C-alpha cells in the first residue's frame, strides 16, 4: 500500500512537469517563478474560458503569459498585474471574482445553502424525535398490535 | 401549507436562473473599456512598414476599429459587410490586423478589397491586449472624443451595424 502511494505520488509529480506549458521555467529566481506560477493560475484564458492561462495552449494565453513574465521582470507587484488584466478584460479574467455588491449572492450562496440544510435537518430531526411514541399509537391501535403479536407467535 | 411552498419556490428560483442562463452567450465577455478612452498604440501599417498609424489620428470624429486576421475564418465572412460599411462612408474603419503575417494581410486586402482607412499591423498582439481583444473579429466604436462607446464581439452584420453602430455614430457628435 505504501509503495503504491509512493508510486502514485511520483507519477503525479512527473505529470505536473510534463503538463507545464512553456518548456523552460520563466525565471531562474525561484521566488519570481513562484509568483509567476501563482498568477498564471489566477488568470483565465478568455478563449477557452474554463482554463487558466497556465493550462491553456491558446495563443492569447501564451501572449498573456509573456506579458506577465515581462511585468514581473519589470518589478510590477501582483496587484499591479491583476489590475492591468482586469482593466482590459474585466473581472472575468480573474478565476476568483472579487467580493462586491454584484457578487454577494455568488460568495454567500455556499454559506446560505449550508445554513438552509442545517435548518432543514434540524427541523426533520426535531420532528422525528417527537414522533416515535405517537406514531406507533397512530399507526396501530392496541388491538391491532395485540393481533399482530398473536399472529407472529 | 407553506411546507409545500418551499420546494415550489426553490424550483421557481432555479428555473429562473437556468432560464436566463439559457439565453446568454457564455463566450461573451463584457468589456470594461466601454466608456473609457481608447487605448493608444503606434503601429506600422500593413501596407507600409515605414508608416505609422495610431487611434489618435482619427480623433475628432467617430471611427470604427475592427480587429481581424487572415487566420480568422469569421473575418472573411465579415469582410463583405465591412466593404459595404466603408462604401456608406458614415465613419472610417481602422483595421487592427492582429497576430498575423504582413504578407498574408496585404494579400487579403488586395484580393478581397480594402475597407479600411488604415490598417495597423500588430503581429505580437500587444495592442490587442491593450484593447482587451480575446478573439477576432471584434469591432469597437469610438466617439468624437476618443471614448469607446460600443464593442461588438463576433462578425459584424448590416443588421448589427444599423441597430447598434449607426444611431451611436449619429449621436456621437460626428460631423459626417
């Protein structure tokens, strides 16, 4: 089992390098490279839409990666770069939409849905907790109970 | 009684969201550039590597910026419409030849006709990024003050031109 996990982990690590889009790492400085990779995973490829620019083969994604590399090399901050992208392509270019009036429902939906589920579950459980005695009384009269017992005996 | 209303309400909300979603084009990305000043560029023209063209050259009256490339099949389909629009002469069309080769672009204009007042050559797509272009064809309308007032994504048709562009050009302080 342990060997299996180790093999799978090795394969996954390998797969990551295989799937990296640009042949060579963009920066020799590991810190810049980490920033570059983080940002490419935050930006959407607008042609393919469901891929980040890190994963996309589209030429526009390649252009945006190039732009990104140059901006990082020029010493721009992450926020500068994200602003640059949203100024041109809108919030849609961000994989993680900003929290604002327009996106309140989007961001709060998971919490609201969990809350609704908890409330529903609570109601059902409370009702069940009150039921058993009444239910057995309702479902079968004492006579019927006696009769069913007699039949099983 | 209201226990039955809850599933119905949930269904109605879901139905509403999904129904609206059905009629939306997921490939349409609204441009944040509407209402903003047209991004500047200074590129050479397709025809002449020594001649520069910039959106500034066309400020003072409304103009159209059309993004195209010879690799783009939809652009070919759109070309006839652009020729007709240029014959109308309501507003000049500036071409932005995006991520293309100069020779192919020149040949395209020779063979199919040239509807453009000038065509900027943007092989690396820099100006394209500045204009928020993510596909071709895309067509922008810039008013007399140099502000982008409309963007059409997908091939331009006379119907779209007459409905979206013409009234805006007439309202945009154009002298034409």
